[in-house]
C-alpha cells in the first residue's frame, strides 16, 4: 500500500450534511460550523472564499474547494459582500444577529438558498463527525485546497447534483458514498498537481529507494522495523536509505514510523471501541502503557482523554 492510498482509505461519511445551494447576488455566508472537512463544488457561476486574516481565493464554475475546519471562513459572490447568513454547528442557519433563517431558505429536498434557480449554484458536502475523516488526512491538507476545472475530469459532480435532490430509500447512504468518492477523486487530483504544496512523503513516493520503503511501512505498521531491516528489504545500505529518506521525507524513517503509528492509533481511538491493549498491538506497541506514554508525548493528552474528545493543548 502506498502512503496516499493509506491516507485516502480513511474518509467514511456517516450521515454527512449535503445540499444544493442556489443563490442570487448579492449573497455572503459565514461558515462557523466547525466541520472537520467540507467540499464546495461550483456548478453555476463563481464565488469567493475568504478568511479572517485576509486570505481570499476565487472559485470559478467547475472548480471544487476542500476546506479544513474548524477555522471559520466566508463564501460570497464578491470579496466585499458582508455576511448576511451564518452557518453554526449542527448546520443551524441564522442572520448575523441570530434570527433563524432555516425555514425562509428551505427550497425543498436538500435544497437551500434565496432562489430555486439562482444565478449561483453550488453543491456542498460537510463531514460533520470527527471520526469520519482521519487526523492524518487533515494534517496533510492546507485549510483550503482548490482543484480547478481544467485540472481534473470526473462525472461525480453532475451525478451528485442529480442525486442530492432525490428522496428515495437508501438515499442517505448513496449520498455518503458519493461524497467519499468525490473527496478521494478531488484530493488525488490536488496532490498530483504540478507545484502543489504536498507533504514530503508524497513527493518521495516515486523515488526508487524511499518509495518502496514507505510502502513497506504502510503495509505493516506493526512490524518491528529497523532502518537496517528496511534497507535490506529495498536493496540499499542502511546509511544510504537513512540519508535519502531524511532528504525527501524530511525526517528519519523511524521518526516517520512513530508518527504513522500514533496517527493510526488516534484514528482507531476515535473510530472504534477497541481496547487500548488491542490498539497498541495493532499499531506496533508491545503494551498499552508504551502506547499511552508515546501518545501523550505526541498529542499532549492520554489516549483515553483523546477518545473522549478532550482537545490537545495548543
């Protein structure tokens, strides 16, 4: 398994929030829902995404944006349009001074906005549960990743547009799976863009020495790897592998492995109910105590605190 496959194997939408937004200008929506990840696909016309620190990016028809929470941001028809709508946790919709807009902007099945056939149409899909998107994926992304229409080709956005407004048995499950497929397709295109700001491990994937070493680590994270053992597997000397790994990935092989093990442990803690002993064995730690010690050193909280949702220290 390569590192990107391992990373993209994580998204599992469960009751994701999806809607078709249809708006006439001027319009501006401030997103404060704290969703870990959200996709915005521009179907008709364009939009601007801007952050409180001044960063702003224009979206054009056919573009897809992936935003990483929980930082708030504004999506609007123009950079200067002030927010008229605020989206809160739980997708509660109000005016900036708190007046509910949920009924006023309801346009039917998963449809929302100011006009049924507005000048701007976009599809929105939000992963609302923290276990639905792995921490490893979130850590690999900037707060805003945009894939331009000319950089990818997929029938998934039109298909999602057709299905999002239907109300049939099993529709929620179908939409969850479509959202997962769309996210994976968009992220694969984003990581593959020339000049993309990608993690070191992604750039190292094609290297004839480090690439196979990364695949070995991801294939069997629980194995008792050593640099010497890893080097033997890829047909290189210990020193050559260690040096090239640091150059391309940015950290030594065993440091990378430790981070990978702890990230997988974090995902397992949030996604399931396995015991700490079982998780420790699954990610390559001999005992729950050893995992707990390493986990707290990395994340600042114990595994139990992390599982219960306690925030890590800043």
